[in-house]
């Protein structure tokens, strides 16, 4: 039987999603907890690996098991065995052809910024503090220039191993609620550091260090060395993953 799960986590204490030899990871914690419920070793596969310090609002995983458990037992059993900064929101059986990564048709990320003169102890690990004023209308105008299908070489990490730099951004929304600014990006797929590099460019534009057209200028260079600063990881969240309707997965929580 193949089981899918929706996972929420605070990535502050972990060296990213992926299992590592000498560092704690989200994957390691989940495999340990789910194996306790299944009563046999379990290997989990995720929709998208996240870097150290990056959070997950609705990461999706799958694993194979011969253990027979109710969906409620999978959720409650895993949560009992997980640390408080990782939790399972839902579980459901899926067909054998479902794959958390390769079956996904769209992913969405959120980047959070605290924009005020003084640092925030509450948001220190969950949003990036920018003390200089940001003009979200300039950021919004610049973000619109990234919509559609483009070569995002300038917006990916130098060490990115993706075979193609071409991605399609289907949505990019910037909202402000008092001191909190959110950047929500949806695409058919993402390159390594792509959202953090987009955030870095938009922050520079919002602070008036760069013109609004700079987001498009950077895109046209197709050269990471001509891009902006990579924004810190702790403002980034994997917000949701979309799959074909036939898999009948629960809807992600609204954030």
C-alpha cells in the first residue's frame, strides 16, 4: 500500500529536508516516526526538498508499507513520535503510480518579510527583517515581469543541478498587512534558490536601490553572477503542492 501525507514543519533546527550523515533532517525525523507506526523501516519521498532553515506549510510525502492502519492512526501515531516542530496534518492511501515529487503539477512558495525599524524577536526565525522602508507597489510591478515561461538562469543557484533553467511562473502576488509583507510564487517547478533569489531582487527594488525594470534586466542576462543577493532561508515556506484531481488528496490548509 502507498500512503501520502501532508507535513507541516518549522525548519529552524534542521539542516534541510534531506537525510544527512552528521546532521539532523526533517526526513530523518519523519522516517523514524512513521517506522514506529508501521513497525518496519520506512523510506519517505517528498514533493520538494527544502534547504536548512526553510519551513513547510504543506509538504507532501509518500511511502510504501504492508502495515494496515487507518488514516487516523497514521496521523496520530506519527505525531506522537515526532518532535513538536514537525507535524502530520493528513494521510490517505494513493495509487501505486502516485509519486510525491513527479506527480505534482504545481508548487507554491511563500516568502515573508518583517518591514519595520526594529527587529522582531517573535518573527526572528520565521520572517526576514528589513529595516529600511519597502514599497510593495514597486515590488508588485517588478514581480509581474517574471510571470510566464522564461529561462531563469539568473535566478537559480550556481550549483543548481536541474537540466533545464526554463520554468513557468503562473502566479506571483505581493501583499502587505501592516509590517508583514508576503511574496507568494506559484510555478510548474522551481530551481534551487529560485524563490530566494526572486525575493532578493524584489527587496532591492522595493527599497529603491534598483529600478522596477531590474527584475526583467536580471532575467535577460541568463547569468547568475549578474543577479541579486540571495535572500535568507528563514523567510521561505513551501506553501502547497498541487496534484491531478484523480488522486483525491486533501486540500492544503489556508494560510
